[in-house]
């Protein structure tokens, strides 16, 4: 069953299908973390329903966006979301396997690569029976290193890679980035509440950069003892504080 919701109230809509993984806060936070310049060419690896390109196109002028999605029904849904928001001139949805982009797309053709990939190896936790939900949670179609390798191939020298991922795999991320000549340059940890440990992090890496990592203030999602978003989260979602 499909439902249409607002991503940005009265401005940006998205169709969601109950068969597929529904986008969460992670994608919204990542899109907000990404900093773009007019003229940038941007590609989202594993775009799902297209939420990240939609948000980036809405918030930034003069950029060209691509979203890569291996699952045909999801790629079709992402294309419909692009058309729903009349963004065909800004966003291209590509139904391809990101693991094969090195063979099919020119090296150094993008200024920025973005990804919110599956967080879990296939041997971690129970895999969902629904193949679409399984692929959203587990590394069935691409592992972490595949995503980083694809990003490094697609980026111009000095280009930026933005990632949201689980904290327990941070060491693996940093090591894999270095293997492909990328250095982590900026990181922000995300906590559900001030007294909880961070679950995820937002990371900016740069192709061909020297080492030097800046840690930004922690992002808190909920107010203490409440299910209400903090003022910063409300601002990200375009809500009144």
C-alpha cells in the first residue's frame, strides 16, 4: 500500500510503499549535514525512494543530482517521487548496481558522493524475509568497502564523500576510507538523548586529503524525558520550535 507524506510541510512530498524500507531520521540528518556549492555534481549511492536527492535539490540551487538504486521497483518509486515534485531537470535516477559503477561511469565525474548504506553485515542479526527490507538493513547487494570504493572512483580529486553509519563500525569506515585515498575530515555523533551513547555518526571525507579530523558538537534528537524533538531537529525538519 502506498502513502504520500510531506518531507517539507506544504513544499516537498514523497510517496512511500509499505513493501519497502521507509526512510528514517538518518537520511534527513545526512542531507542536512551535506554542504554543497552551486554547480556541484552530486550522486547518492543506494538512493532508495530518493529522499536524499529530493532534500538536497530542495535546499540547494544550481546543482545536478543522481541517485543510484539497484532494486528496480525502488528505482521506479524514486523516479515517481522526482516527477511528483517536478524535479526531473535536477535529479536523475539510475537503476544500476553500485558495485559495477567503476566499469560504467567515468572516474572523477562527481564533486560530491553521498550514501546512507545498510548498516549490518549479512552475518549480523536476523535477515528480514521481505527482500527489500533485508537489503535496506543488511549488506546483501553491497558491503561497506564496495560503497567507499565506488565513492572514491566517482569523486574528483579533492571531492567530498558524506556518509551516515553505525558507531560500532567507525574504525572500519576510517580504515577503508584510507585504503582508497580518502581521509575523514569532519564527524558529528548523533545521540537519541543527552544521557545516551551515540548510535550513529555523520562523516565527511575528502579524496586525496591529508589527515586531520574535526569533531563537531553532538547532535541530540529528543528532549530529556520526552518524545519531542530538540529545537535543532525541529529546525532540520522545518518545524516550528
